């Protein structure tokens, strides 16, 4: 299993386009400078009234298939 860490700060208003299905993926830059793209619906459990903020661990397999997203505390 592989993992990338990303810092996200997505307002609730901005996340609406993902929630409505207008946008399917989130593209972010990992802390080590790599670009990572993953399904937006993986962030739904972390959505609050103020949006999505924090450091997240994006886990994927050797075929680059998403395993999961975890909030790093």
C-alpha cells in the first residue's frame, strides 16, 4: 500500500460542485510535490459546515487504485 499526504482547504461552497456531481475528482498537490487525483466522493465523510480542511492521507495500491482517505490528526 502506498500513501500520499495532502493539505486540503476546500470551502463548503466550493465542494458543492463535487457534491452535486458537476465535478468528479479532486486534484491536489501532495506534501512531497506530486500531483494526486482521486474521486471527490471519498471526501464526503469529512465535509462540515465550513467545508473540508486538514491533512489527509490518500492510500492507494500498486495499480494506483484508491484504497481510502483518512484525516490525519
